[in-house]
């Protein structure tokens, strides 16, 4: 019996300068209606953590194009020219992270790890300023966990307890982001009585609020 | 060969490197074409790092499903036996050495097996996406690329652009030949007889070790 | 179309001195028939990685009671008195690991991580001989990945492609072990045509051989 | 009170510490009894670290399912809305600070909040199971224990047995009282009026800070 809120109540959960993780991969699996509402609310100076910069008119790309993003942490920005422009003009900080490292950093943030060792990025500018740890004479980069104030997810099926499933490739970063923020809001394509307990992607304990896609 | 024929030629040769049971990740662009030339007598599983194994052909009107996409964001299909998973498991698969072959394009690649593919400082900053993880984690890394870019070599003694990964590339396949990165340097294993060895050497910015190279053949 | 082998073929995949991860928690989710066959084959000097020591007559406990185990890596051995006896008599090495650290070490082994930082075990004998890494003035233990030669799992439902599901609390360590060994054999309670691609616990790429529970 | 009454008394008092929406992990033994006294007007989710949230009561003949077990290996049930997961996610939940309260027993616990519960060297080596993760990861750690063991204090100035975790315990609840570990030491917040303060102090191996302790009440 999780609380179902209206899209218009989103304003009670967002504020200027906050950090937000947004699920989705090239905007597939992004809670698009919530992105629209964020644009309408025009909260500013956001730190956005997302796989990519979306498109100018899709996904977190909308927030970027509307100059609401102070810092973007992502693995790819190539399909949103506005992101590249704001970055090169110094109007948006952009921290580019290998996609697997980003997923693992978010997981570490949710799983209480102090960091992890990965060979990804060794010998590249990704290792700049990071601690190199040698184990059995092999070098690794020590990558640190990432957490945020809020996660905005797009659930395909959410049950009344808050258990959430993400279908097909809409899943991507959604489940791991659910674990790594202080508050989690899921936009639900469909709300059902109960999801099969053997097949829950994100247990209800991670979900704080549900917004129905079609109200 | 025109540009598309050249790309298909390269993709077709890359496909010959894949073996029965291989889990393969194909990068965006030219590498994606490899999917069109998969050997039919063996089972190859294609992974897409956004969260699936069992990448199928482009959808028809009948099986179009906008929830099934590849790492380029295009709508694709899932083959029988395929399945979906999240980004954490997807990169556990990639980084844990479970991908047998990854095929990627490049801006530059060098004789030490280092790759540059994700940034031209001041000009183009798309980001590395999953490329750094793939190149570091996959068992075999094949670079599929045209041999030169506007007449300038892409295969160098040492990359000048920021790296995607250091010393991780195993093989480079172009329209001119097949090269392997070994301990002692870059070997030309096969050459395309449409070019002379001298032409290939001149189009290459790296030192090629050439010992009885075979003719590049696309059909067995 | 994974290869289905007979239980009697297990002998081709095991050898003295090998390391084996065995799924299950207090023997729930352990491939019991494979344990019996391992006892019959009497392979020796095994390194067993399992959540616990099972019971004298259940789970990996059978292997322990039959003196086949040289080293046990587990979080708990309390319900198998033979394990305690062999350990205190110096006949079996027993490496006790916090359960969450064990799960994470196996995951790290499967995910290509060089290690991870955890506060679990700080200030206890668990930290002995391990590197302490300080991040933002907080101390963490650097725990290293674990891999093994073979994983023996108990799948509830396995499809003909090898996709594997583990029902209810039989799941436990099974999925993570599937990722962290050179070879994976699953004992299948049931083999079906196809598991829903949205609900696969362990993708077929991790599974090498299937043995049917009821042949 | 006989031994069972004492345990129920402690469990009942522990249950009062749980709030609406809490995710709670109950250890084996005495802590398990807390499940019998959960407040009915609020929603408490019980986790079992072997892989479920929504631990229900013991099964009847009708809903007995050997595939549903708790961390002690006993067959249990799942409540409506509950779900299963693997050990990796289970301990991501525990270690990531998502468990609000964990209730555990002890061999020894001390005024610095350190706990010993998993080994008596040379005698009993059951292993730590998930206890080290729970004590380190949970937001609030409650030790539910009889105040003494065969007349000897279990609450000490400093544990002498190998630790489960250092400085992680928040609260100790016994049949004699409720104690909280604070910066300046161990405070007796409540006492059971069946005992005199002097009796409690004498049964405690730690220094108790006693400032207007309340009477331990089980009913609101």
C-alpha cells in the first residue's frame, strides 16, 4: 500500500540544487511525464545522473536543453547536441564515466560499499585524480560510490505494495538507481494487485511514491 | 568498392572470426553490420549492453515493440531464447570476461593495441558509453574500421587522441587486411589482393610485421 | 539448446583438488543429487565455497562428513557438528567470511572487479591480514574477489536454451555463483520450452551443462 | 518469570521499538520471538537475509512449502506483498543501510556498543553468518538478550570474546531494562521494577549512566 501521488505533487519533492538519478538508456525507460513536469517546475542547478544526455526533446535531454542542469554525470552525450554545446561553453559541468563503472558506482552507493577496484579506464584520462590500487601486481582504479537525493524511475508494472517491474530494455539503470537515493519516485505505466513474488525487479522497500502515467 | 561495399566487406570478414557459442557485442556503426553476415551453421549470441542477449533483426510492422531497443536506441527484436537484464548485470557480463568477442570502430588504433574512439578534444565529445568496459572486459577485441580516414592512417605507432583503453586490442580488420597485435608488434596476417603490400604499408602509420601474409578471403 | 548430460557424466567434470561453488542456504537450493554423486565419486581435497556447511546428511555437509573437503569457505558452520570437529582437529581448513562479504566477493569474481571496500568486519578478526583503505577519512576493508573451477547449482526451472530460474528462497547464492566459475552445471527440477525473457534469473550464457533431477 | 516468560518479556519490549514502515531483520533465537509481538496498527516488513522480505508466520499443513525458508533454515511463509531475491541483493539491502532495525542476540555486548556473538575460541565456532553485515549495515542495532548468563554479566565494559562489530550497537534490551549506547556511555533508560536499581547495576559488567530512568512498560 504505497502512497500514490499526483504528478502535480512532484513539486513537494524537488528543489533547486538537488541531485537526481534518472532511469533510462537513450530515454528508453525514462519517466517522460516526470521530465515534462520538471521542465514546467523549472527547478535549477540540478546534478543529473543518467546513462546518457538523452535527446534535445526526450529524456533528461529536456532538462539540459532548458538549462536546468548544473552537473551531468553520464557515459554518453553524443545524441544531444545541446549537451555538447553547454559543456564546451562552460555552462554545464559534464562528468563522463564508463557505463559499467557508472552502473557499478550506483550499485556501490546502494549496497554500502566504500568503493571498488576496476581495470576499466586504466591508462586513460578516466584514471586522472583517482587512487590506483595494486592487487597481486595488477593495477586497478579505485572508483567511489555515487548516491543522490532522488531517483526518478519508469516502472512498467507496479503493484499496490510498490513492487516494481521494468519490461524488456526499459530496465537498464532503473533497478540499481532505486537502491542508491534517499527518495524514490516511480512513474507507473500500470498498477496491478500483485506482482509474482518470484519475479520482482525492485522490492517495494526501495519505492517511496508512485505516480500513475495515465491519471 | 564504394563506401558501403567497403563496410560490408570488412563486416563480412569480421564475421568469420566468430565461433559457435560465442557471446558477441557489436558496437554502433560499422560493427553493427557484422550482424548481417553471421555464419548460419553456428550459434552466436549477440549482447546489447543496454540490457539484452539475443539481439535479433530489425522489427517488421508486426513485431515492432518500442520497449526493445539496442545500445544505439534503435528498436530491435529478441530472438528465441534471448532475455533481458539490468545495467548492473549487463556490465557484470561485459567486465567479468563473459563476452567472447567485442567488435568496435575507432578513431585511432595503434600497434600496441591501444584504442582511441570516444573523444576529439575541442571538437567531438560523445563520451565513452560502454566502450571502455567492453574493450577492457571482452576476451577478444576486434577493431573493424576503414584503413584510413580521408587518406590519413587510422592505424598508428601510438594513438595521439585520448585513449579508450591501453593495450587491449587483439585484432584490426580493414578493407586492406587483417592485423593482429602480438607481443612483438602488429602482424599483417591477411591482405586484400586488390591492394599491393606496398600500398598497405603506406596507408598504415604503424610498423607492420609481414611474414607470409595470406590472401584475405571471405568465403571458406 | 544447452547440452543436457546424465548425472553419471558428472565424473568428467570433477577432479581431486578442484574448487567448487555450491548454491544453497542451509541446503535449501543445493543440488542434492549432485552432492550424492560427488560422495559416490569420492573426489578429494576439494575447496568448497558455500554459504554454510549444511547438515551432516544434507547439502555440502555430506562432502564434509565424507572427508572430501580440504578447505571450506563459508559464513556459518554451526549446524554441521562434523565441520566443527574437522576444523578444530585441523583436518579441514575453514575460512569464515561474513555472509554479505562472501556474496559480494563472488559477485566481484564474476563481474571482473579487483576487489571492493566494505566496513563489515572492521575492528574484528575478519580484517586480519587485509589491506585497510581510507576514503574520506572513513576506513574500509579491501576484500578480494573469489572465483572457482566449477559451480553446482539447483535450478527450479531451466529452459532448453539454458536460462535458469530459482524459486523462492532456493535462489540465494545460486545466481551470483553462476557468474564466477569456469564451468557451471545446473541440476534442473524442471526443463521447459522457454522462460519469459523478462523474468530470467540467470541468462543461458552462464550455464554450461544441465542435469535433470528426475532422469 | 521462567526462562520462556523472560524471553517473551524481552521480545515484547523490543517490538515497541519498531515503527510504521520499518524494514526489520530479526536474528535467530530470542530475536525471532519479536515477530510474535509486532504492533498491529502499523506495517512492519520483516526481512530474512537468505532472500525474502515479508516473512510470515509458521506454515500450516495447507500452505507448507519447503522452498520458503528463513535464515535458520526453517520453513516459513510469505505475506501478501512480500517477494524473494538472491543473496547479492539481500546484502545490498542490509549493507546499504536499507534495514531500519536489526535485532540480534549476543554472547557479550559492551558499553562502547561493541558486540561479540559468533565465536567462543576453542569451544564454539558457528561462524558469523550475516550478523557482521547486519550489525554494520542496519540503521539501528538492538541487542535482545537475557541480562546475565548463569549469573555472569553479558553486558561488559569491554567485550573479551572476538567481536562481531565494533561500536555499532545502539540499544540493549533485557529483562532488567532498556539501555542505550550514547557518546558518553551506556544509559539505563528504563528499568523493570521487579528489580532494584542496585540489582541491575550489580548484574551489569559495564558502567551504567542512570539519570531518571523510566519504568519499563510493555503496554502503551
